[in-house]
C-alpha cells in the first residue's frame, strides 16, 4: 500500500499528513454510500438544503483563523491571500445557500389541445470532484456547494498536497449535512480514476494532461464532465496605458502566491512605444515584491509547492535574458525569485507550456492586432488582461481574443465566484463553473407532458 505525504513547502521537514492511500475500492464504496444518502438529501426540501449550506458558511467563518493558518502551513499560501481565500469560501457557501429556492424549470402551453408541458432540472446523483492544492478551500467549495444546493451528494478527492485542508473542510461541512452526503477521500491517481469510473457527474481542476484523461474517461461513460486545466495568460499593455499602474497589477499577477494560479500572468505583451517604459517599470515592481515566509503578513511571494516545482521554474530562465529575478533565494523551502525575461524564442517552453511559477516573458508587439495574434498563438485560452486608457479599443478591438475571460485595467488573477469561470482551447473542457452555470451543470433537464384523463 502506498502512502500519502503532505509537507509544509516553507519547511519541508514539517509533515502535516502521512497516511496510507485508501485505494480504488474504498472510493467506489464511498460513492455507493453517497448514492444511498442522496435521495433523502433531495427530498428534504429547499429549506433544509439552504439552512445546511448557510450553517457551513457560519462554520467556516468561525474557524477562519485556523483555516487560514492551515493553508499557510500546508500549501505555502501567503497569509493575506489565505485569509482572503477563507473569506471567499464562506461567501461561496452563503451564495449557493440561496440556490435551492431558484426555479427549477418552466411551464409551457401545449402545441395543441388541453394539457400542460413542464421542464424541470433534477440532480444527477453523486458528484465526483477532483481538486488541486492551490486553492484548497475555495475550489472544493465552488464545486461542492452548487452540487449540494441542487440535491446531489458529493465525493471529493483533493490533491495530495492539500489533504489536511480538505479533511478540515470536510469536518466543518459534515457537521451540517446528513451522513454520506459529503465525503472527502484522500489519494492520488488510482483514487481519482476510481471516482471518475463511479460518479454520476465529474468536475476536475488540475493539469492539462490529467484533465484531458478525465474528460475522455467520463465522456466514454456518457456522464457530464467539466475540466478546468492550464493557462498561459497574457497581459496586453497599450502605449496609452498608465504604465506604472499596469506594472503593479502585472507584477502582482506574476508573483502573487509564487505564480501558482491558473490565472497568473506568464506573458507580458507590450504594444509599440509601451515596451521600453514597461520593461523598466515591471522589472522594478518585481524586484520589490516581498518574498519569504508565507506566515509573515507582508509576504506576497512564498514558496513553490515542492522541489520539483521550484526546479521547473529555475530551469525555465536558463539561457534567457533576465531583467529581474532569475535567482533562488537562500531560504528554507522551495523558493524562486519573481522573474522577468525577454528575447524568448517562439518555440521556448515558456511560450508553449504552463510553468506554474513566478516567471513571465516580456514580448514586443507592433500594434494591437499583432498583440492579439501573439496572445492567441498558444494552446491555452483562459484569461487575458488588457491595460489601456481607451475603453473603445478595449471593448471593440479585442473580439478576436481566444480567451474565456478578459480583464481590462486589472490583473489577470482574481475570480468573481458568482460569474461563469472557464477558458478556451486546452484551458477548459465542458460547461463553465461558478454562478448559475454551475447549477445547470450539476442538473439535467427533463420534459414532462401532462395530458388530461
């Protein structure tokens, strides 16, 4: 039997979890228990589900300091970001606590004769959720809360590196829900595969390679699936932009949480005359980003999640022209300095793959059309930030961007949990997450014909 180990990335000698993995059979058993519990959860009614989700939000708020500290320790999230994530997690549960009262269908007139036609959305049954380590409370919550709100049961398989966070979240959630309705099972690939093979609907967030395999396996079974995968996000800076302000936003999107977000900026495209001032301003902004212990309130860029992740970043700047960073700080844990490089050839992996660290390439563009072509030249299309004083250009000149989200005069990072989230091309598969889109994904539509006797 293999073991699951979770380390503190700021102090790898600090082990939070060291347990045997449960195995695929345990996952299947958990799904069957969830399937048995799900009908009672649904027929308990909207008021009961709403009250339960509200109680979860209250429980998260009551444990906010503890949860933030756990995120700092287990996944190296800087304290300020950890606190913000916990607050957002509670808000997510409160938002979806109102969803059980949403209309579930519509009434239609028959084409001819008496009778009644109804459409009604019903839960799939058991939602299998596979989540990453970088948002250990928010991502499981924005998947689980809508699934539960519409009457599904949930089995969650978190990333091994976020096992302690997931287990603590489960303790809070399970206090307010009937037994079997929400289950967390730690594990790795075997457990994830077993969950995809047994659940009635699957939602995945993680790497592109694994996400594509999950999508293929679920599709082969004929069950609904969504997969949120990689990003290779660009920040477009036009000559009329406030360069200093744009540099601050972009530096935060490159270096915040050591760039370990699918929405982080990894390509900076300077249009025309913006190149020289942006090079100077962004290099300086990155040099001043506070790097260090994630438990320190001032830290912005903490450690990478593990040694392999750190080495992926440090190898990426090798042989390139480094404008800022390009060093490994002499600190315990797995750190890399926020880094900006230029003169990157089109085939370099920084421009083809998601490195998932605090590093970005500065690229020149002749004009906006050229910048759009560069943005679209990669396999991913999650989010693009655009920095300009001309909103007409921003609103009317960017329709050709192949990205699911466009943020104007704002960092590429940042998620509004009540709006749809997702990208294009290799970034996403299936329907959007969050907001009302999630309620639709976790239900199927049924049409009823009622004819008089």
